[in-house]
C-alpha cells in the first residue's frame, strides 16, 4: 500500500525542474498599492507638494522678466584709437639683451648683431 503524499510536497518529474518560469513582471493594482508604487491612475489624483508648486511659480516669474543683455563692440576700441595723438616711441634695453643667441640655428633672425644695429641708429 502506498501512503498518500503530504499536501505541501508535490511530485515532480525530471523535466519539470528544467522548465522553471521566470518571475512575472506584471504589477497588479493591488500589488502596486501594497508596494506603494504610484501608477498612472493614481498620479492623476495626486496633488503636487507645496515646494514643487512654489518652484514652478518662481520659474514662470523668472521666465516673464526681461533680461538686459549688454553686447560689447570689440571694434569700438580700434575706432577710438584712430583719433588719439601718437607720441614718440621708446625703446628700453639692457646689456644682457646683446648676449642672446639661438644655440641651434646660426641664421635665426633674432641675433645680437641685429639688436646692436638698432641701438646704433
């Protein structure tokens, strides 16, 4: 005689263990309420918090205000410099400036001879 199986244990065949279904991703209305998930239907009746309403009002007020933008004309400085009276040009030297030479190019134009010729003029 075979004894009946207890109700909490079920008999499974060898192929049943391979066919396990993944957990369902469907959320029911009751499940959403229990998990405190806000659904679209619940969000229609929900009222925004006072801080959100205040932030929206502040953003709308800021949007309505006109902002004066100062645009600078960069060519205005050049136009004003045409009317200035030009004076003499000064040239300041130091004896060590004559010692400067490019070590890797003998034909480099910035050489001591060029500076000496300017000073002689």
